[in-house]
């Protein structure tokens, strides 16, 4: 039976079965090759076009960043002023950046883009938020958000879309002496670290008493003078002010403790720095006055021996005039100090208001607002890192904090820009620094718990503040060493003067270091807007 | 009979094989964006990234206007990077990466092929080194 079936069918089924099986296999292979291979290829092409779309989006964002950074430093642009307005605590500070979001260059790249139908659908830039660092509403940090959406023809599939969002941090910082200390030509937060006002007052009493003594000597001698010298004596007598008048002219310095010292001054006004330590200055100049008074006493003794001698009287008159002139000079110093400087004692509300703002001179504040923090790293000193930075950027703006520089940092030559250079600890030498400064350059040197030497003519504002606590390797207060004849053109702010300081030469007030009159807002151009070179975040959305 | 069936089966199979053979890679080479273009795109993208890293690392100094080197894979091609400053936009450059290669015979033969990618790049530290005038003195 089985053999009969095989003979009757003649083996037709087997080749057919084989062919069908092979046809099915080929169909499967063909379908696979057709679908998956082309799918892989299509996927690769879409991936490439997606890259191109992303590159165009990145270009759009790059142009936005460029425009924002340019306009933020151009006073003719609205963004320059918008970013420098005050933002109060509690305000979000969010705002669109409308004026700076036009794209001129990125659309030109579309012509060369290999992806077909590439189009920049939209782009935008905005300030997402702003926050004050501390009390100054003009000093802030914040985030700028850039967005761009690009689409390309994704045939045979739908259009490919790439949305790019990039966030960049920014800071708005004062590029000059911190408020409110920028209002003063000279500010000393602790008067008693600078001079001893009680000692000045004691010397004042001695000078007034000395003038009375001279008056008495003159009266005694006049009583014995020959007739031909009567007029001479009378003139000399009338040239000496009365005791009460003198006492009214030469002020008594406030001796409240603690107290601070402030001097405003006008543009270009000179402040001799050796006269700041008034007690020391008077002590030095008294030597001549004491010697002169001794000569008067010698002349008196000679007159006692020859009371009718006209030459003895002439000698007495001459020595009296010289001695009184020296006394007058000493009292003029006290008068000038009282005229030029204002002492604010602890009992005055202004004292607390000012001392509270000393926190704006301390290290924590500078760490918050600094755009660069330089430390010794990888064998490179802080000095060399700073020099590299200055060379790389050309113009330096904002706050550069140099922490614990070790050896000596020397600043000579010019530093273009609006720079606040903070050096914590260490030794700083300003040697003819910024002598060739341009009118728009500002250099404020802040020394924390270190020593600063000033030599030659330096165009800068100098701030000396303390570095207490663990950060201080030595005495917390900063020391100033001014070379004889040194000139500082800018301003001087001293929180507390370190022992061993030498104040010499002169300060000339430069009003450009003021960031605006007190109570009338801030001058926008004294603030630097620094946009971070790095992105805080970067997001790409595929649609 | 059996022989005739086998012959028919072979003929049917041969007819079915012809269209399938065209689906294999040699057919795909003739499409508009092939494997070579894809390789060139990937290489151009890498070149752009390297160029941008170099610019940032050197502080945007001495950027080459046109720097051309032989292809990195040893083939007969060239890779070019260029930085073109954008006129009127100081601190903004157009960075272009161009990859050139010789087209194989299977692709229609002869001639150079090239692929180009571009991107804008701005000087990232621009605001740190900006310059602006001051109002004289301390008055508004």
C-alpha cells in the first residue's frame, strides 16, 4: 500500500515543498532587508539631520549670548541699564531681554546647512531670576536663560525638531569702593587705631597755655621797654588773639570711644597722610616749638641783665614772634584736622549705621561677589596666575580675589578695566600702579589682614580691612606702609589700622570712585555685569 | 517528471532572487545620503567639537583662518577647520568643518566629495574683558 502511494504520486510533493519553503525564506529575507536596512539608513540620516538642527540651534544660542554680553557692557543699549537697576529683596527680578534677541548671523548659516529645509522656528533670552547678595540692591546674582528651536525636513518622516535651552549665571557687582564708603575720600572705621584724640586735646591745652605764657612775657618786657620800641611791642601784642578767641578757633576733638573718622572732599583735594595721625605729627613738630620757647627764655634772661638795652628787646621780640609762629602752626594743624575730618562717635546713630556696613569689606562678601578666585595651585603662584589672567583678558572687570598669596604680590604698570582686586593675607606692593590709567579705568585694591606698600604715584582706591578668625595667619588688621612722597590718587578706606603702619605722602581725591551720591541711587557705569563663561545647565529636547 | 518539476522550481527561485539581490548594500550606495556621507558627518561633528575646545583652551587667541590636514583615517581625503570672524560682531566666529574624500567607483566614480558643518562660536569671557566709559566724577 505504501509503495503503491509513492508510485502513484511520482514524488511531486517534495520539490514543491522545498521551493515553497525557500520562497518563504527569501520573502522574509527580502522583507527584512527592505524594512530594517532602510530603517537603519533612514534612522542614520535623521540622526545626522538632528545633529545639524542642533548645531543651528547652538549657533542661535551662541549669537544670543554674544549679543547679551555685548549689550550688557554698552551704555547705548537698553540692556546695559536694565541689568543695573536695583532689585529689592523679595522681588524675583525676572525680565525678558527683548532688545538683544534679534538674530542676524545664525540665519545665514541655514543656507549652508546640509539638512534640507532647516529653519529657526524661534529663539529667546530672558533673565530667569535675580537675588541680592546682601544689602546693596544693585549687587546681585542671577540666571539668564537662552532658548532656540530649529526644525529640518525629516522626509520621509515628520519634520525633525531640536529645542535647546542653556542657562548661564551672571553677577552684577560694584566695580569700585563698596558703598557707602565710596562717598568718602578718607574713611577710618576706628579713629583710635589711627591717632589718640585725647592726646591731641592735651597738647592743645599746652599750646593755649604756652600762648598765654608768651603774652605774659610780652607784657612784662613791654613795661620795661624804651619809648622807641613801644609801638613795636604794641603791634606784637595785638597780633596775639585772646585766649577765648584762640580756644574757639582750635577745636577740641571728640574723645568718645569707639569713634570713626570721615572726610568727603572735592575732586582733586589733597589730604596729607602724615597728618592723619595727628598726635604723632604734633609730637614731631613740637620739638622745634620747644626749642624756640627755650630761646625766648634765654632772651628774657638777657633782658633781665640789661633791661634798657634796645638790642636785648629786639632779640626778645624776634624770638617771641618765631615761637608764637610755631605755636600757631601747631594749632593750625588741629584746626585743619577739625575742618577736614568729621569724628563720628559711638553715641551717634550714624556710627552704628556705618559700622554695620563693615561686613561689606570682609572676606565673606568678596567670596560671594568674586568673578575669579585665585589660589596657589599646581606650582603656580597667585601672582603668576593673576598676571596670566590679566594678559589673557586684556581688560579686567569685576572682583578678582587672591587668597593667601604667600610671598609678595607686586602691581606695577597699568591694569585697564574696572577692577576690584582683593588680596587676603600676604604682602602687596603698589609701585607706580596705573600711572597711565585712562579716565574710564578704576582700580580698587582691597587688602585683608595683610600689608600694603605704596610707592611712587599710584592711581587707585585703597581699602584696608581685617581678616579675623581662622583665616588670619597673623594680626587681623591690615598695615599700610607709605613711602615718603608717595601719592595715592583715588580714595582711602581703613577699617582699623594695623600697628606699625606708616602714613606718608598725600592722597588726592578722585570722585570717579564714587558709585553715585548717597540717597540718590547708583551710577550704572560703576557696576560691572559679568556673565559666566560656563553654562549652568544645557537641555536638548527632541520633538 | 521529477526533473521537470525541479527545473521549474529552480526557474521560479531564480526569478524571486533577482529583486532581493538589489536590496543588499551595493544597491543602497546609490542613495543621496550614503554611508560615506554619514561617516563624513560624524567626522565633521567631531572636528567642530575639537575646534571649539581648542578655541576655549587657548583663550580665543591665534585661531586658524584655514587649517587643512590629511584625513585622519589615512584615506585620500582632507579635513579642514576654519574660524571666520563675523564682521560687525567682534568676538563672534563662524567655525566650519569640511571633510573631503574621493568617491569610490561604485558610487558613480571619480571626483571629490565634501561635507560641511558650521556653527557659531562666541568669546565666552567677553563680558569679563569688556570696556565702557564712565560718567565724569560722581554726578549723574
